[in-house]
């Protein structure tokens, strides 16, 4: 048996201890660098800087050709906006009203998804971090509206001023969250309260990813029947994914995207913790997390909040577009994520 020098034994002990402390959290396999060329917009997103600097979610319909009907949302206004992608250029389109101007607040839209002819937009369903004293009732909205499965066009006139063709569910998720996370429901995000930031819909199953709470290094996803959310007499079948996702201390879900075999998760800090954004694959069949891929971000003040899948081809890496809260128009940045 070979005896190691004392200094080497100490280094080995420290390395083992660090590995043990990491627990079941996904190991960081690498750092993903942005891919060239840089992305651009043909014109700025509408209507003002509050919307353009608070991009919080995006999704694209499965059109042919792809990426010609997409939707971007922000967490400051009562509207979303269509856009298309050509090469590495985003081409903003029409604004669609989600909530009437008569409403007392905005829906705090935090995520967008598409599945089987419908776009979905979800509010945070919680108190705002910077205004914990406000109950934020308008955040308890989940919207959907239909589009043609081939063209991605809505079957109704798109209006920036009136709510046309958009259906809203206001009460069904509230009870489900309260039942699933009773201690964290209606608790301020700054106090590790429940707050939805990601949504994905796949085969009529809706996945709702929580930025908070984070408990013992675990994050949470609530699943519900997507149709039942908008149909009162259907069972919601709400349940938390079990076991919860071991993403790491004070690490939450900042967005979700449905891909073949499971979900891609965009992760980040629950509040202002020094945690780098990362992308990790979650296998919905096995319940296992893949390696966590840290994102290299030039602007340390930008908050990665939007994960849009550009390409999901079997046997090839995922191509994704990440957009940020803070920079004008979301500073869209492409990454290639290993499978």
C-alpha cells in the first residue's frame, strides 16, 4: 500500500468533503460560452423600456418552417408580443393584450409555453420580491389562446388594446399551490416564498417551475392537467414532482422548456445569491437530473430568465436562446447544450 504525503492526504480529504457536501445536486460539467455570431433585433420590442428590460419568457409554436410564430412576455405589462426568428435575427411582430387596462395591476407574467395549438402565459402566482406587502392578486392568472398548428396564426384579430381571443384561469392554480406548498404559499419571494417562473406544456401535462421556495437544496415543479386548468369540472390532478429537484442551495427554476425525453431547466438564484445561471436536463421518465451546464455571461448584472429551444434533434446538442432581465430587448444569446 502506497502512503501519501501528509499534504496530499489533506488535499484529498478536502476534495472528498466538498464532493460529499454537494449531495445530490447535479454536478457542473462545464461552462457554456455564447455562440457567434451575436444575435440582433430588426427593431426594438414594444411598447416601452419597462417591457423591453423585463423580458421573462418566450415560446415558439411548432410551425413549418419553424420559429416563425413565437411569443415573448414581460413581467411589467399587461401584454405579450409575437416575434419570428430568421437566422440570428429576431423580428418583433404584433402586440397581444392579455389583461384589460381596467385591471388594478399587471399579471406579473413570468413564463410562456406552447403545445398542441395553444400558447400559454403564466403569472408568478405570488408576491413580488420588491413589494412584499402587496398581495399581488393579478399575478394569479394563467392565460391561453389558440393558434393554427401549421401557420402559428391566431384565428382572431390580434389586438394591442382589447382582450380578444385570450382565455384566463384565475382560481384553479391558487388552490393547488396552497395545497402543495402550504408553508410557502402567499409568502414573499424575499422570504423564500412560492413564486412560479417557468412553464412547459407537453402532451396535455403542464409543468410549473418554482423560483422559490428552495429547501435543503431542493427546487419544486408542480404538474397539472393543462386542459383542466381551464375546465372547472375536470380534475386538476395536481402534484409535486417527487422527489424534488436537487439543484443546490438557494437555487431555483428560472424557466422551463419541453424537449424530447423531458425538460430543459434554466436555473439561478432564488433572490440575489451569487449563483451563476445554468441549464440542466430533467428526464421526466426516470426523474433524474443530468449534468448542470453553467452559462458564461458577459454582463454580471443581467438575470437569465428565458430559455427558448431553437433546435431539438435526436443525437445532437440542443441549441437554445437565453434572454435576460435587465438589458434592453433581453440581450438574446445562443448556447449549445450537450445532451
